[in-house]
């Protein structure tokens, strides 16, 4: 006899990417930024007065919300601070999707979505992407026919790095009858020449919620800080009803505000990642590995015909290099490789040449 709710008993938990704690492993498996956080974050940590930990933190992280609101040209009523983007996703389901209602996403997508839907007791509907990984033309018709309560779109897409245009996002928000969640975990790595920006859409659409995280662009995966951007009417129930009373701690609030305040530093790391992305993409292609162009900080690379991607993943692991292998439809012949520092990328390429004997 189990005391778990039936849906919890029936589900499988999220399988995170491996997180070895030794410094020697080359970690290209969970899309962390290869560069350290801003020196302003380090200074804020050094200067943090531990005596203040005696008290509870600000419940709504208002210092952080002010910085985020200013950065995005919004008001603090638009900003929902959370313990990582993952907590925001969980809060979105808790707040907006009732048990038995449908939450839609694309297939494949971030593998946490199905887990959160199962916890909530919601029905998950995964919409197939086209062969070139673009959204199907009849996406909105499909969403409305499903009667979906929410649609979560990761943009740029994971694990391909493909970017959906802001006009398409606007079209979805205007014609889909439910909540549109744009998971912008990797938005910082989009090429600035594209002038991609969905934030202005928040003024037009009350059913749009944008997820941001400090884990990738701001090199702070260990801090656990993310946030949502939405119209005040959408943000309010999360801020004032479903959020834990003190969901972000005093240290992370301070450091997150310092990180967002260091735009020049952070955008310099994004530029370096983009340069390395271009180089690594060219090198993988030159090796004969079909690799999708990516607007994110990872590349999805297809292994040659007859070569098992899983075996290559394991051989890389033996050499101390971790990449991500997904035992999933459309992904079994591919590896997702996070963009590392130039030297890490070179070590990866050398190992791949050895393994694939090219
Ligand atoms: C697509 C996507 N969304 C959201 C997140 C959440 O990140 P975090 O909880 O570290 O902020 C991740 C993390 O890997 C992700 O890949």
C-alpha cells in the first residue's frame, strides 16, 4: 500500500543531467555558462552580512524586482521572482492548470514539463514539430481543438536551438484561448542582429507569461534564481496566492540583483559563447556531423550513419567529457552538446575525432 497520490505513484521523477562535483570533468551536458559570474556577484557575496540571515528575507524580493523591472522596461508588478525557472514552471501549473485539464507543449521539449504535468494531475499533450523542427502550421487550431488550458513553448527550442519569431509568438497569444508560456531559458544567447524580443508583447497580451533564468546567461545555475514576466493580472495570483511565503532566500535575492545589474559583463560572456558556437558548429559539420544551427548555448549534432550516439556519449564520458544523450524519439541518433570554453570545445573535438576516427 502506498500513501502517495495515485498520479504520484504512477509517475517517474525528473532525471537531471549528471552533476559530477570534481573540477576535472568537462561538463557540456547541462548548458551552463562556461564563464564565471560577474565580479559584482562575487563582491556582493563577499560583502553579504551573515547577521542579516537572522531575519526572513523580503517575501517578494523587491530589490531584485526593481532591477528586473528597470532592465525590461516594465513595472515590479510584472515580475515574479522564483527559486530557479523550474519553480516558476511548477507555480504556473499549480496556479493555472487544474487537475484533469490539458497542458500542451511541443515534442520534444524540456523534459521537466511532463513531470510537472504528472505531479499536477494534468493531461500533457505533446504536439509534434515538423521535420525541420518548426512549429506545425495548424498549431493554434490543434491547441484550441485540444481545449488546452496552457501551452508551453521553449524558445529558443531545446534541444535544437531553433528560434520562433516574436510575430509567431504574438499570433499564438492572440488566437490561442489559453495561457501562453514562453520559456526563454536560453534567450540571452540569441544573436543580437535578430532583434528578437517578446517582452513588448506583454503590453498587448494578458495571457502571455515569459520565463527567464539566471542559471544560463548569468552563470548562476548553482544559485537557483529565475523569474517570470507577465501582465499584473497574470502575475498577481502567483505572487500573492500560490508562491511559498519566502520562495527566494536573502543571499540569492542580493546576488541575483547584482547579476542582473551587470549587463555589460554578462553580455560579453554571451558574445563569447556565440563565437564559440559558430566555431564548434563549423568544426562538427566539417567532421561530417549534421548539426543544426542554434540560437542557444548548445548544439544538437547527429552522429554518422551506423554509429550509436549512446556509445559515443559513453566513450566521451570515459574520457571525462559529459554531453547529453536523450533516449527519445527523434533524438536517439543525436547528442546535445553545450558550448564550453574554447579549450573545452577543443578537447571535445579531439575526443570526437579519436572516437569517430575521422
Ligand atoms: C528549457 C528550460 N527551461 C527552464 C529551465 C530551468 O532552469 P533553472 O531552474 O535552472 O532556472 C531549464 C534548465 O535547464 C531549461 O533547460
